[in-house]
């Protein structure tokens, strides 16, 4: 199952004309394409699905979503699944 997970943008750079951000999900940091969220900046929270930021959210909403996914026990498994796909 692929979920959209909230994360915080730590850095942004351009690679081959694509905006790439280092996004932190709890203790895990992943590269994420930011082209679908051109307004996203360092420090913003985004919802990420299969490596693409699909929307920006405020910090409170990101924290609520993250806590809910964690309480359901799907967050760690989802992040681990994403890492295995690399």
C-alpha cells in the first residue's frame, strides 16, 4: 500500500531542471520531487506520495497526520517499504 506521508523540507536544489528537496519524515530523510508544489520552500511541510510532493500543509496538520499514521502502525512499514524500493 502506498500512502501520502507528511514531511518537512530541509533543503531544496535543482537537479537536471527538477526541483528536489530533502524531506524529513520523523527520523528518515528522503529526496522528493517538488515540481508539483512550486510554492514550497525550506521549512514548509508537504504531503509526499511515491516520491512527489503533492501539496503543502501547515505544521499542525502535518503533525496530526503523522501521529495518526504512527498510531495505526502503518507509518514505519510504509517508510521502510519506500526505502526498499530505492
